């Protein structure tokens, strides 16, 4: 359990980048996590029925735009849901489409061993372990909350963002048995503070780190398989050939992941950035999602078995590393009762911990559920992703209404209930000016940039619209300074964790 975005050294001016500082930071991160992720305490639920149908092997039909769905609450959630797509476009590497729409971006890294990636955060590494989870979060938000997207008029943008990422995952399969898991070396990448359009020349030829039968990577292949399975559901109606292509790749990756078991931590440069605490959770979630797509019973029984091996569900149960809570949620929704009950109960307990501030979660004075100082919002929002889907599908849990209101409160914190300041850039009138992001802080493809720019007190010249920064601390405090990478570095997994809670809030009329 060694989470966090770790792009620590990238934050230091070049002269201070050294192996020693990198290792020290890694040790700090591990220490920071020693006290979180306590097992959730079981709550006792009546046997839940009235689970609204989640039928495997059905076609997902994207809802048409409609304004008939009302949303209640303090903010314009639909406006917020129209923003993240700009950030996801700003993070694209490779050959950009003619209509990419980000004036300060141009083609970059055209010679990458797997081209057309999506940078993970404030640098230009492409990391498939968190990317797989991020695309799963994006795809599930469409499957579950298509009405919210339709009401916001955001469906087409979301599909476009999803496809860019899924195409990269498929392209990462460089042979039948070899899968690229990361493009770019972290040490090299972090030693420059340049826009992508200049960093490509500075970094030179970039490595591709691979897993294969002799170098296991069940975690990353599981994360990729899950994303592709969800993608194949999303496109089932709108592009059948593409949907089948995604499913075929999902099946292959899952088969490789289960045939050659092990974490990908032996790929040292990947594990230095996004280390994996285990692979059974990834396979449990992937199996459940493959069952959702195919209705094949072996995926479901695999998912139950891997879930049982993955260790107890803790409050650190849903992130780019850990997927137990996602597996429990979908096992609970896909299995018939009474087999579903222990999974639903585990999810309800997990959500209770966040709602009430227990088992490592601190409830701040503003009502923010704080788990970790390393991009705090990603943890409250990935739990709120679970909460949104559970609240929609399990209305019979007596806690469901409280979970709905808790989800809305976490979304409101992002949008400005903390002193009118929005952590989503471009939303409202006050939002971060110095996000830790190279492209946004530099002057554009040809402008002069470097660690002097990084250290300058000036706001970023390019507004990183649609990005969500890391978030506040356990006392609701936050500093908008570029070198504050704990709180001020937007990431792909961060923004995608906002999507389900936001689309849910945008299309429901919860009275809290
Ligand atoms: C929760 O309940 C399950 C099954 O009833 C049990 O195996 C597990 O040990 C319990 N966990 C805690 C923390 O009480
Ligand atoms: C799913 O598979 C089961 C058999 O395992 C079958 O009874 C059911 O009809 C299938 N559902 C769908 C929607 O295909
Ligand atoms: C969307 O609109 C098209 C054309 O107006 C219609 O044919 C289709 O059935 C609609 N789909 C849904 C899900 O309402
Ligand atoms: C899934 O549905 C298709 C028809 O839509 C059916 O032919 C197939 O047998 C189903 N698969 C399972 C495993 O239920």
C-alpha cells in the first residue's frame, strides 16, 4: 500500500535532483501511509433486496441530450461536467487531432515507442497502471450516469476522451504476450521543466518498460483489461466493431494476467512511480467487469476467488493501486442474493467510514473526508464514485440517503463550498493559479521555460481548464503554490475520480 503520485523529484530544481532525494521522498511517502487504510468495521445490514437491475450482457445505449432531469444543490454541476475534457486534451502526447482545441499545445513525443499517450500528471510519463484505473472510472461514469452526461451535453467529449486512452492501451500490446506498462524514464523526465513540445527533444529516445510471461504484471494488465471491458460496454451500441475489438483485447490481457501471476514491481522504474501493493484486487475488479460485459460465469467465480485472496477491505480500498472496493461493489451488484449480501455489507461499511470519519478517515470542519495528504481529493472522490453507484443501485440500504448527501458534499467541496474557492480549474471565479503542471506553467510550445519558471511566483500563463488539483489538508487548508506537489498537482486519476460523483449529482434531485 504505497499510494500517491510520487512525482516528487520533478518538483525540485535540477541541481537538487539526485537519487538520494528521490529515495528519501519515497520513504516519506511510505511512512505517510503507515496509519491509513485501516480495515473497515462491519456494520450489520438487513438482507438487502430491491437492488436495481445491473444486468450483464446487455447493450449500453447512450442517452440522448435532455434537460428533463432536474438537479438540486448549490452549484451548476452540469457546467462543471463540461470542463474535465479540456484537461484530458491538454494531457495528450503524440499527434494531436486538428480540432484538439488547446491553443497552447502542439504535437510532441512523436517518436515514442508507443505513441499518442496521455501524461499521468504534471510531467510526461505515460503510466498504464493508473491510466487503466482512470479509464475504468471514466467508462463506468458513462455506463452508470449517462443521463447526467446527456443533461450536461458532455457525452461526445467524454467518448472522445475515453477512446484516446483506450486506443493507447490497445497499442501498448506490442506482441501477443508483451505489454508496455510505462513510456518514459522518471529520472530523465523529472530533470527538465519544459513543455511537452520541447521535453521530447530534451529527453531523447524514450524507453518502453514491458511485462511479459517472464516479467509478471497481473496488476497493470488487470487494470487495463478492466478499462477495456468497460470501454466495450460503452461502445456496444454506438460502434459494435470497436466494442468487439476492445473486448478481445480485454480478454487477452486478463488471460495473460491470470496465467502469469505477480505484481509488476520488478519493473523498477514503473514501481518507483506507481508501486503496486498486490494484484489480486486488480484481477477481482477486472473479472467482475468482464462478467458485466459478457455474462460468462467463469469471470464471476474468478472475481470472487481473487477478492477472497486480496485481503480485508480497508478505507484505502479504491485508488489507482487498490481496487477491492470496486470489486466488492460489482460482486454485490452482479451476484444474486444471498451471495451478494457480504459484498454489499462491505461496501456499506466502507462508505460509512468515509461518511463518519472512521478507520483512518478524518472528517474536516468543512465536511471533507480526508484520508491522505497526497492529493487528498482523489481518495474522497474515488470513495464517492463507489458511493454514487451504490446509492443509485442499492436504494434499499437504510444509509443510502446519507451516502447520497455525503457524495454531494464531497463534490461541493471541490466546486467551492470551501470559501468559494474551486479546486476544479476554470469553475467559478476563484480557482488555482499555479497548478503543478509543466505545460500550463510554461509559455507554450516555443517559449523559454525551465526551473526558473517553476520557481517563479507568477500565475501559470496557460489556464489548465478542467484540471482538479490535489486538494486540501485535514484542516481544510490549501496552498496554491507550484512546488506544493502534495496539494497542487492535477492528475488523470484525480479528475476521473470526480466524474461519477459529479454526473450523479448533476442528474439527481437529492434533497440534503
Ligand atoms: C467482517 O465480516 C466478515 C464476514 O462476516 C468477517 O470475515 C470479517 O472478519 C469481519 N471484519 C471485521 C473487521 O470485523
Ligand atoms: C446470463 O447467464 C445466465 C446463465 O449463466 C443466464 O441464465 C442469463 O439469462 C444470462 N443473462 C443474459 C442477460 O444474457
Ligand atoms: C435518440 O434520438 C434518436 C433520434 O432522435 C432516436 O432514434 C433514438 O431512439 C434516441 N435514443 C434514445 C436512447 O432515446
Ligand atoms: C449474451 O447475449 C447474447 C445475445 O445478445 C447471447 O447470444 C449470448 O449467449 C449471451 N451470453 C451469455 C454468456 O449469456
